[in-house]
C-alpha cells in the first residue's frame, strides 16, 4: 500500500505551512503524483525574507501573438525526506501535473483545487503538527505509543536505524484491517 491519508484529520490551520513549492520531477501520465502524506523537508536555503517570494515558471505551453501568459510559482522549495533528515511536515495535497484523463491541470486550476492537487511550482500545504489517519508500507502493523521517524522517499518509519534519526511523532491507535493507523505528528 502506498503512502496515503484518509480525510479524518485533526489540526490547527496555524500548523499548516503554505510557503514552499515541491521541487522534483513528476510524470505527465495519469496517476503520476507525489501522494499526500509524504514527509517533506526544506531544500536549499529554504524561505528567505530578502528573496522574491515568487518566480516565473515560464509559459504554460501555449503562446499566441500579442499575448503574455506567464506562470508564477514559489521561490522556496521542499523535497521528500530521507533517513536522518529534519522534516518540515507531511503534504496535505497530492502533487501532480495531470488529471485522471491525462489533461494538464495548469490549464484547469479549478479542477486541481477540487482534486486537492498542487501543481509543481505552486505552494503546497504542509502540515507540521496534528492527528492523521496515515497508511504506508513502512509502518506496517503498529501499536499505540510506537515512535515514528523520518525515512527515505518521504516515508514515515517505525525503526530508527540511523543514530541521527529524527522523531516525527507517535502512534495513537493500532493499525486497522485497511492498513491505516491513527498517528500524532509532532514537528
């Protein structure tokens, strides 16, 4: 089972960071995405007060004489965590370029919002603290009190194999038959 979140979530909007865009390649085939629930970290210098908050992403792909249609995105970037990294939080929305029919979402922002999808370059909501129903291959069967750590490829893991591993939270309820467990994220 891939990383995923169920709609049951308890968090304060003040614990959601909307300053960073996802930095990484995402395919243009329907189903290619970075799933919500992926643990992310700040990339490079992160967000700086002196930086321009937006950057030009370039033309959306269609150009016509006498028109200007640039896309703007966030300058500060995030990427998937790896073991031993300090995490910023988990993605609350998927990151994708196309919908289920292969149509580019940059031409249909309303549909992207309805699908709860952030397009690469745009700011993606990242949750740093809260209670979530989380699923992922890396946590397996867990019991309440199990500590959770940042793992590779944005996964949340239960074993700290790295001496510098960073705790991201703990489990509040045992894994259910559908593979989801109630976790408390504490970053």
